[in-house]
């Protein structure tokens, strides 16, 4: 169960539906964050983003978080991982980061802000459980990442997924192999698509049941 904490702001929900041209009768997320998680999410909209993502993951297989540059996506993703792990203590979770610097930052934020450990070493065994962070280059260099049965994969800079069908996009292809072996996926990107012609890539992300 989830400890009573931060509830979803229904006004933000209805305003968002209005802007998207969707019926305002659609029910808002019912997920409440644990207070200790919500208190760590300082940037505007972070709490609501995590609530929306967790709600989407309850209903389907994936979600795209298209928060703008500078919105604190590392904190957002780490808070989401914390909540998911508390609800699924034996889960295998992987956060794929753009580079080694962001991988180290994720580990630091998890330890120093949210109070849980992120392993940045290569998994030793497919039966291990826990939370890992790896760069795109890291998942390219070791096959165990595509062999493990993940419960949740978060892909930073997930615009890689736009072109994973192209032969030359090896990082995108490996990301797809990893996500194909995962129960749930979160795609983080400030620029999920550059033009309307790319909207179709959402159909490939298994976002809906």
C-alpha cells in the first residue's frame, strides 16, 4: 500500500485535458506519492509528472515523459524509481542514461536525495534484483542488459527510439532489445519528436495494453 502523501492536483489535470482538446470528464490519476518522495521533488510539475507516469504504468505498458530541458528529469526519474521499487521490492529496474556523467549523477541523486542504492556496475547474473544505471554505450557493450528480464526500464533521451528501425542506429536497436525484455517502460525526452511525421514512432513503444 501507499502511505498517504501528495495527491494529484485536479486543476492541473483538467487544464491539461483542455489544452490537449480531450474531454474534461476523463478521470485524473489516483496515485498518491509517499510523503518522503514528494518532499524531494522541488521543481514545478515534478510531483504531478511522477503521479501521471505511475498511473499510466498501472494501466498500460509504458509512458512518454516529455518534460522540457531543465525540468530536472534526473530527479523526476529517480523519484519514480523510488516509488516503483517500494511497491515492487524484488523488481529489476534499469535506467539508461545518455552518458557516463549522467549515470554517475543518477547514482548520486538516488543515494543522497532519495536514500536508495543504484548499481552502476555491470550485472553479474540475470537473476539479480535491484536498480541499475547504464549509459547507452554501456548497454551496447554487454549482452547481459538485453538478457535480463526487467520489470521497468527508463530510457533517457529516448528520441533514440524514433529511429531504431534504421540499420545504422545500433544504440536504438539495443535499446529496443532491452525494452522488449521489460514489463514496463518509461521514455524520457525533452524532444520526443521533431516533426508530425515522427508521431508514428509512439505506436512502436507498446504504451497501451
